């Protein structure tokens, strides 16, 4: 076999040591990714120097100038020569110190990095000195001897022409939106945590500061002065703690927004051991609680400060220290999640309670005959606290929303006893607001059935279990106390979705399908799949007939499906919108045909309660976390992705470079594209199971008694017994 030059194996390339200046510049580019990262490092240095006042001036989004001045302890004259060398720090000396480090800096990289990608000038004075010193740095070293100069208390660091030597970075930053807003955002976050430090941040030449705080007396005052009165007004204080070394040890306190707060984006300001960090898992967990507890509510504002023993936090997992990793993170997140949830619930209940009192009074004085437009909400007849999941928002345009209970209108008092009056009222209600038209009694009955049928032992397991992992395609392993369980995620998710549909009834957020799908085609697909006998063509006519009838039926029922379930079928018979049942989760679209067929075939449209029940069940089945259609590549499923071809001598199977390009041309052993698609969908499913299904179950799920015996939960082992066995080994 001939080979041309290009495919001829070349000698391996020679390895040589990079020049220090190159190494340093590469490293610097990582630490200082953009102007806001330089500001963060400089402000953290000022905080580490115990400053009580820090002011920042920024020019050109930080590319021309960043200047940070503080009144901290200053820098010794003797330290100036090595101040900007890499890995010089006053905050850490042994590796063990890292376990207990309290300062924000410890890597000794920030200032050095800035000198490799910008021009740095330091002016500083220490206590008891008559004058200060000023010196400029490049590439880690002083450009000249420090010069004596006038100075007020503390340090001022000036970074000019950031990324002057990194053309691509400078260009992208110039084109991208100004970093200044990021800097303002950062300073706002610092200001509400370090309330005993005054911050100011302004653009060069501007008279007014965009962030301006003086040392405040309380956290709430600080939040008010930075984020405004309307934010501060809608906050609830939260606290949580655990002192149990076998589960977790932490203390958390903070503020979270209540249902009055309106915003498009979540603001989460998180401090862990006084370090401003990101924690995506915690953020998601909180968002899920909001989405589920306040349907249609806006995104929350969250300030949280978590304190843990320093040895439980690894601060050294990210070069810019933006992320940390925690011991027992899952447990801590769960604890916080449940505190947030109960706070939100309480704040909602008191709202409802107040409103119901207000609405109750006119009921006695206005006669229904005089005012036929008056339609009291069902809850108006009774004031009592109702769990959040049984409330609905009656006015989706007012996100601060008035929440009303799905309460049965029970006869109580003379007005309610008059049957004709009730009929008039419900028809009035129906005309004014079609969504309120359904007699909510049937939904309430279905929800009551769920509550009555709940298995208390399983509820305890669901509330307090830890997700261990997937045992196979269907079963997850859970740990509760000292027991291990196998839990069928398909059954669980199907039932959870069903319950959530009833709870969110008529108040769903919508997800838009990118391509509206004709329901006729969908039903045809589903019917053909059901009836997949390839030779059998006589049925085709019949199938088409059924599909047509079902399509007509669903078009007729489009109003109901849309109003109560957010399933939108447009006039041309296309399915274009579906409900969000759990935030962060979209169902497997491969199952749409089956769902539409089920709506057409299995729903009882005559009886209201049966109708709602069967549609909710159909949605539950559709949204359940079934195993994806593509076989699971990790395991036996891998067979599916091997290209089928005539059996060959096993020695030929070795896929050496030589035999690619000969007679096996194009015939890869494995269908790569399909395989990687399968890997993605399986990974996504597992993510959803861990991060959406189980957290939501902890909050909302009422396991039906049948699950104790039908194989949904199976107790597989008791850890105590296992330990005993291991002890013997
Ligand atoms: P690190 O903060 O990781 O120690 P830096 O490069 O940020 O590394 O800073 C190096 C050292 O310079 C710090 O350890 C500190 O001693 C000193 N320093 C930097 N900024 C200030 C400041 N504003 N006030 C006092 N000392 C400072
Ligand atoms: Mg630092």
C-alpha cells in the first residue's frame, strides 16, 4: 500500500521550555480575564488590608484606567521590590495554612498578573511614616526605585492600558458591552456584605458615583442604599443552621425576596466564609423553590452568607477563586432549600389571610341582586390558612398576585344557600374570566384524593432521602437513614408530574415549540407505531379515519386544553405550546405523538372531574422521565451503536491506522453521531433526575400508598447489616 507524504508518520515535535515571560503572560491572562476581574482582585486586597473606605475610578470600561484607593494598612517599603513578583504574598506561608486561610487573597498572583498585561503604579504609606512611596511595575519588576511622595493613609493602585499587549483580548473587550456595568454590579455585591466599609465607584471625570455607600448600621440599610427601597421593602430575613457533624455544620443568614418582588433576572449574592462566590447548584435549588412556590412569580433577589468551619471549604478549586467546594454540599443545599420554602410559604399565607379579611367585609353589605358583576372568589367565603400548593393566582398580569385558595364553596351563611344565586354567580364569573369558569371543586377533590392517599412512611423517605445514583435505566438508589432503597424513577416522575399538573391547574407557564407540529400527522405517527405490521395496508384507510376524527375532536377541545392545561392547538390544527410543569425540565419530544393520541383516545370529555383527571394523567405520562428511546450506551445498549457488518476475523477488529482507508472505507466501527446524541440525552436525563426530580419531590411529592407495594420503592439493604458483614470480612 502506498502512502503519500502527508500521511507519512513524522518525527515527534521537539519539546522545549517556554520563556518565563510567555509563561507569565499566559498565566496572567487566566487570572485577569477582563477588567472586572482586576477590580475584584484589587478590592479584595484592600479588604484584606482592613480598609474602612474603598473608592474606585474607572475609565473606558477599565481598559484605560482602573484606580483603587483604600485606607488600609499600606505596604512596607522593604516589600515593594517583590510586591509584584509572582507568588509573593503576606497571607500564606505553608500549604497547611491554606486550610484555615481567612483572607481573600493567598496565591500572590493578582498584582503580578496585572503587571504582565498592564501598567501598574502603586502609591502607599504605612502607619507612622512621614511620607509615602510611589513606584511603577512591568512584568513583575519595579521600573525604578520607589520615589518618596505625599500620601494619605493607605494604598492606591492604578492599572493603566490593560491588555495593551494582548491584541485579541483588547479587541473583543472593546467590541463587547462595557465592563463598567459589571464593575458596578460587583461593587454592589461587595457593599451589601461588607457593611462596615464605605464603597464608592465612579467613571473617570464623572461627578456622581454609581455606587456610594457609607458604613451602614444594618444589612437591610446597606441593601436599601445599593439596590433601592423597593427591593429592601420586599425582603424576608432567613436563617438556617446545622451543628451535627454527621450531616453538616454550617450557619446561614440572609435575605430573600417575597412574592411582591418583581424582576426578570435572578440576583443571587452569595458569600461563603466572607468570600464572594458562585454556586450554581445552590442557585438552581433556590430558583426551583421560587418557581414552584410562587407560580408565575418573578425571579428572586437573594443575599446569603454561609459560614462553615474553614477546613470544610476548599477555596483552591478555581484559579480566580470564584468557585469553592464544600464538604456535604448536598445536605447544606437541601437544608437551605427547605428554609427558603417554608419562609415563602409563610409569607404567602399571611398575604392570603390579609386579603381574605379585606374581601370578606363587602360580602355582607352588597347584595348580589344589585350588583350582578360582583363575583367573590371562592376563598372569600372562608378565611383560613391554606398550603401554597393549593393556591392559585387569580390575576396573572399582576405578578405580585393575589393568591386564592382552591377552596370548595361550602354552604355557609344565607347567601350561599340560595342555589340559583350560586348559579348566577358562576356564570358571571365564567364570562368575566374564562379561566375561573371551571368549578374548582373537581380539581380540589382530585388534590384531596392525593393528600388522603399519601403514605406517611414513604413521605418521610422522599423528604429526607439522599440521591445516590442510578442503578440502571429505571431505578435510582436512595439512602434514607441507614437504609438503601431502589426507586422507580419512571413511576415517581409520572406521579409527581400528575400531581403538579393538578396543583398548577390553569396557571402554567408556557413553553413554545420551535416547530409547531400538525396534530393529524402526530396521531398518524402514533397509530402506525401502535399497529406496526408492515404488510398490513388494508388498515391505512381506517387509521386515517381515526386520525381525522381525533384531530377534529382535539380542535374542538382546544379552548379547554389551552385555558386549563396550556396545551395550545392553533386553528390550523398545529400543536404549538406546552405547559411548564417543573421548572428547568422539558419532556422528551419523541413522546409527543403518543401524548396527542392519548388526548384523542383516552380522555373522558363528558364528566368534568374525569376529564381533568385523564388529561392530567396523560400529561403526567408524557412528562415522566422515561428512558430515552435511544438505548443507553453505557451497558448492553452499546451493541446498538456498532455498525452491523459481516462477521470478521477478530484480529481484523483492531482499528489500526493502516486499515482505515482500505476496504473498510467509511465503515466506522461505531456510529459516532448517533452515539454522541445518545450520550447527551442520557446525561441530560440523569441530570434532570438528580437536580429536578428529586429536589422537587422533596418539596411537593405525596407518594400514594400503592407505591409501597407495587415495586416503586424497594428496600434493598440496611447499612447496619452491611457494616456487620464487612466487619466480619
Ligand atoms: P495575594 O492577595 O494573593 O496575597 P496579591 O498579588 O493580590 O496577592 O497581593 C500581593 C501582596 O501585596 C499581598 O499579600 C499584600 O501583602 C500586598 N497588598 C496588595 N494590595 C494591598 C493593599 N491595597 N494594601 C495593603 N497591602 C496590599
Ligand atoms: Mg490579592
